[in-house]
C-alpha cells in the first residue's frame, strides 16, 4: 500500500502538480467516455463506411499533429502555456457542442475531423505543466511524479466505463456521451482559466526558447530524433487500433454490445493504474527502450487475440497482458520523447504529437487494409506485429548509439 501511496505525496504538496493531476483525471474521464465509442458511433449511428471512417482518422491525425506541433513550438517560443491551454480547451468544448447540438453526420465530421483535433495539444500541455512543476522537486522524485500523473489519466477508466456499461444496459443511446463529455470539457476549461499559473509568473524558470518557428521545426526534424519518433509511431498506433477495433468487434459479435465495450475498457484501464504506480521501482533496473519492447510484446498479445476471442469468455483473460503492457507503453515512450528534447517541454509535447501522427496514420492504414482483406482480426494482427517491430527497432537504435555507431 505504501508503494502505491508514496508517489502521490509530492503531487498533493504542490499546487501546479495538483492542477495537472486534476486536469488529467478530468481528461481521462472525457477520454474514457468518448474514445471507446467513436468508431461505433461513426459506423452504427452516423452510418459511415469503414473506408470513410479511416479517411476521417487520417484527416483528424494530420490536423491534430499540426496543431500540437505548432502550439508546442509557440509555447517554448513565447512561454505562453496558459493561453495555449485555454485556446485548445475552447476547441474541445466547441467540437463536443457541435455534435451535441447538430446531431448529424456533418456535425460529427466537422467535430472529429476539425474542431476536436485542434484541441489535441491539451494532453501534451498538461504534461508540460507537470514536467515544469516537477523540476522544482528533487531529481529522484521526478520519474515517480511523471508516472503517477500518467496513471491518473488512466484511473477514471476503471470508474467511468463500468458506469457507462450500466447506463447502456438500461437502453440509453450512444449519443448520450456527447452532452456528458461537453460538461467535462466545460469544467476543464474553467479550471484552466482559474488555476493555471499565469504566463511569466511561474515558480519555475520557463525561458523563451529564442528559436524562430522554422528553427523549431528543423530541431524536431533532426534525423536521429525523427527516426526514433517514427519507430515509436506503431507503438502508439497499437493503442489507437485497440480503441477502434474493440468497439467494432464487440458491436459485431453476437451476445456482445456497448456494455461489454465499457466493461472491457474499464477493467483494462483500471488494472493499468497499479502497474503504472509500480513502474518507478522497475525503471532503474531495466533499460528504457528494452522495457518499451517488453511492454509492446505484452500489449500485442492482447490486441492480436481480442477479435479472435471476443465471442468467448477467454477474452477477459487478455486484460492482464493488455494492462501490464499498456502501463509501460503509455508512460515510457512519453518520458523517452520528453527526455530527447531536454529542457524544452513544448518541443517534447510536439514530439508526442509527431508520434501520435505516425501512430494514427499507421492505425488508419492498418485498419483499412486489414478490414478490407480479412476483417478486424487481420487489422489487429497487422497492427500488433508492426508495433512489436517498431519497439524492437527503437531498442536496436539505442543499443547501437550506446556502442558509438
């Protein structure tokens, strides 16, 4: 119990870390409410084809990464992180409100292809705030703080999704996720407005980068950095593919439905939390890229077998390797990318966005190809295999670098 409680102490003692923690819990509740159901909403409610939905995923990914990279560079360039968080939060509220009020295919497309992707920098900006606030703490505490913050994003899944399971069992429509998510987005925006530290008045040093926008882009495109981001792309893509495939597989499996989506994702997300909280004890003993590869192998088992076992009781056994692997690949690539950019958290957030773009593009392409050639099982298997290869390539790159090649 002490192992699980200890990482929270420095967060509770620091106002900025407390804010980051609350925002991540709220953002996690929003993600748990929306993410598992978007694919099912697109196909079953708004009657999009698999190909059209894949195209929407690609368009959304390109815009999301463009916004995240641009906002990340501007945040380092101008040190105006609060303003950028407010702008991004405004896009989040606008996107959710558009679907809730519009109730149409075009409202869905406008929100999920344009407005919500423009809010995509929020996740990175919250972690940039957490990283900067953690810089005032002893260095030995920082890995635990970062892992705990990421665990707090996963924590709501164990609570929110079982609630949705009960709600959907009563016959509630899937569209109910939009007004609930809109309320969460409004709360997020309000907390950011009131409590986010004012730009230029933080307790920690946050100097302007001194780089032009073009110089910031060139820094991100440096080949040794870019090749590592691309290697991590399929790792992130496996997480996105799980979200897409899970909703569609359970919706298409006789005897399964929205309540099973909620339970599976809730159990998986909830079990990730204790694994994440235990990671700081493991990190000093295992080289990070090796740990990422191990985590990806575990997660690949869960992803590849999910469509094959969905109709059987054995599908619930996949939660264990999925949670253990997910705890690693949801935390360690993020820390790895932030460390690549050193003292510039905005650029680190941009690298996270680039990883997301590569992952989302791979997810969309894998889903489209696999679904067309062999159904959801082939899509999941392809994504799992590519992710293990990507994690292995990253491990190999860093081993060569350590040997001086």
